[in-house]
């Protein structure tokens, strides 16, 4: 029997992911030792309540409430507590002690990553966080390592399983947003307070991380434009289907050159129309997918489970094995590549297309009045679909629905147009505005 040296692993948190990480470490010890060249010894699990209910039956002697003592006796610390504090303080303590850290904490990395990476670089430790974005999907390591010799131009993806589940049900079952959210909550896809998901804060944090890695830059989370899905209606879903699109909440990160010639980085999150022929349109349920466009490698697609205890634990263990191998071999940890000084660009600098849904007066001259406003704003009409007047409105003021698809224009011009349409006498209401992203 081969004898292996021991790498001491401390685990912070024993929720759905932490419990699965602990289980896999205990059950697959021999196999992991063979891969690493050292035995991974789980020396303890820090929790608030050692007697609380867990998803997995774990040895009681592993639990402790003394996180600091556990950290100072470990070679590698796995943080799965979530939130900003005390996770931030404990990770800093671990790094300062020389331990490598593995985390799935997207909020912490997005908001305080620079500070923590600085500590890791100063002491020669390593901080890895593959599980922070897209759950089980290996996307951060390919961006950081496999594509390090390439130039990534664009990253576009579905990075929140809850919103994808909701929008998918609205498309496939005809549910309202409220109905789909209720079912998502019952099935465990959505939290009791779904704000972080449906208002896109979760996706915003992930977009900041993706952009920072893909473009070797520092992209603050507050620079990422954010719009949630709470305004999406069944009528918009139906209009999208009629036009050959699917509505998806997208995180989009890309290099752009402004009209003034400034090259920068645009990172944004919003619900958008995706061609039904695009690979992202086929991502159903709670799954995630990330579409990468690189100068040499071309288009690449990463698809899989975006959440789940066992699935996310897979990504955590991948980072843990990598950290343990480095520990066995020796040498300093690899720092984050942040050599780019490209600025983060305002949403107004992007070029996109819109689909605008209007309730309009069914009278002579109404269409000319509306299309005239498009011309005034320098936006050309690509498609126009008008429904029959709404009989319930009465003969005196019948309404019709107009769905207009635009050609490409700057976000600034399109946003101004959408606002101006609300003031046109022929327009009773602007019922929906969605951007069009991705080519089939």
C-alpha cells in the first residue's frame, strides 16, 4: 500500500454544498490521495450550530464553533459559509497564515476580491473560486488558463438557474412570472426571498467575475449594468416566440470600442431576446450555459448544472485537488492576471437591437407618427407586426398592439427613442422593451 503525506483541510460551513464536500472527502479519500499524491485529511468543520440538521450524516467530532483555531491548524481552507462577513475576515486570516483558500462565495469575490487577491499574492498563497460562477460548469479555469494565450472578445451566458427556470416555464407552459416563481420556490429553485435572483444581483456579481478574468482587468460589480426579470410578461414572451426568439436573462461581457475610439469593457445583465436557433435558447430548466467567443479558438460553449449541492461540490473539489497538488509540489500560488487598464464602459456605449411593444390608437396617421419618431432618433425599423384592434376598448378609441423590431443602433439612441414613444399621442402605452442579443 502506498503511503501518502497528509494535507490538512478545514471546512467553513456545512450547508447543502459544504455537507457534500465533507462527504466526498471522507468517502473518496483513497482515490483523491492517488490523484493528489497526498491524503486530504478533513480536520474539522466550522459551523454556528454543531447540533443542527445536515443534508449528510457526518461525524459529530468534526464540528466546531472555533473557526479561527481550525483555520490556523490547516494547510487548505474551504469557505462555503456565504455572505460577506465573517467570511471575508476568516479568508483573510487563512491567507495571512499561508494557507490556500477555496471558496464558492461569488458575492465576496465580486466585491472584495481585489483585497483578498492582494493578500494571497503578498504571502504566496492561492485563492481559487471555480464554484462561484455557474455551479458545476468549469468556466473560470478555462478562461484563466486554457484561453490565457488567446484574446477573449465576448462572454455571454445564462448564469442564474432560478431565472432560467422561471423564463423557461413562461415559454414552455405559458405560466405568468408569478406562477413560475411560485413553482420555482416550491421545487427549491428559488429562495424564500428571491430578490437576489429575479432582480439579477446574483447574475451581476457573476458577470463582474467573468469579465475580470476574461479580460484580465478589474471590473467592479457596481460597474455592471443590471436589470431583472420582474417586468417580463406573458405578452412579451408570446411576442418573442412569434418573432422566433426566446427570452433569457443574460450576463454579457465584451470588449468594445466607443465612437470616440476608446477601447473598454462592457459588462451587463438583463433579460434579452435570443434567436431560437442560438445554442443558449436550448438551455432549459435550472441549467446554466456560457458562450465564449475568442479570437483564435472561436466560439465555445460550456453547459451544465448551475446549482445543487453535489454539482457545486464537484467544482469545489476540483479547486481543492488543484490546491493540494500545488501544496505537495511547493512553490508560490499563481496570482490573478490583472494587467489590463481598459475602463468599464457605460451601457449607453453598446450597440444593440430592440424589440418594442406598444399599445397604439387604431386611427389614420398613427403609424406614420410613430415611424416618424424612429427617423428623428436615427433608428431604422427592421420588422413591424400589428395585431387587430382591441374590441373591448370600444369603438370610440380602439387600441391595437404594435411590435417593432429595430436595426442596430447605440443603446443611447434606442433608450431615448423608447422614452420618447411614451409621449406620442398615438401611443397609449409602451408595454415592453427588450434587447436582442446573439446571432443564430
